[in-house]
C-alpha cells in the first residue's frame, strides 16, 4: 500500500487517504479510481469465517442497489489475495453467489491507516464501514464487533439519505423514510437568526412546511 498524504485515523469530513492497494480485481488507487462515484469500503475479520461469509452474500445480493446509487463496494481483510480468490470460489460453488466487487488484500498497512484494528476486539480488523462520497470525502463511519453481522439495508438507507440531503439541503429524521413522527418527510434546516425564525413560522404554509416551532419544521421531499 502506498500512502504519502495522510497520517492518523480518519474522521467524518476528512478526505479519504490516497493509497495504492492490491485487490482481487488488480491494483487500484483509492479514492482516485472511484472519482465521481460513491464507494463503500468495508473490512471483515477474515476469509473463510461464518459471519463474514453471510455478509459477502448479503452485499452481493444488493450490489445492483448500490450501483443504482452510483456507489461501488470494496471489501478488505488482512488476508492474501490468494485466500480472497479461493474464498470467492467457495462462495460461488457452495452458495451459488458470484462476488463481483473487489476485495483488498491488506498487509496490515491499510487497516492501520484507516483505524480498522481495535485492540479491545482482538488483532483482526473489526467490521468497519467507510462511506465515501463522489468527491472522495468520508461521510459515514460504522464500526461493528466481530460477533455482529452488518445490516446492509441500513448502509443503503444511509447512502440514499446522504445523497438526498446533499441535493436538497435537508436532514432526515430518525427511522427515515419510515419515521414514527414524520413518516417519509424531511427536516427543514433550522433558522439561524431572529428574522428567519419569524419568517419561517409566518410563511410555513406557503412554503409547504409544517412547523411545530421555528426550529422544527418538516416537509415533503422535493421532486
């Protein structure tokens, strides 16, 4: 792995560190090779392990849904590329699922750079998810212990929500789009001055907003 521009564990809003990595699809440069696309880099503890196998099947089953969001998948573990290839063959032979996205064969350098090994959870990579936008910025980070498999639908929901938030300058409430309070409606950014706060309430109906107060308004998502 080549990494000359980044030191320290990445945080939300950081640029994804530029690195050259070996994968099952050949050498790749991240994030350059995905310029203009979102991508999900997800680490798993090891090949040929039960929970990880179920996760790869779940990711692959939803691969077209990720691509529909202009988002690619990139797996990673501290295993040799030969192990990744053999594991892919096993999954296809035994489970009839062909893995179509690349898997990084990490020597440990990528995991160290991205903070994917947490000493309190052993020496393997944790189940991390880094969601990177089309400008190469890290937008969401999830960490899961080795004992818990991920919910891929939540990862899809998160990407969809962030893309809509960027486009429409809104926020998504809890459980969106199936929230207990507002259903699939979205949150209008709160007013940040007295004049706007007053106008927000006065013009709520005209703007299609429903306001419980000046700081909490919601609306239908713009088409």
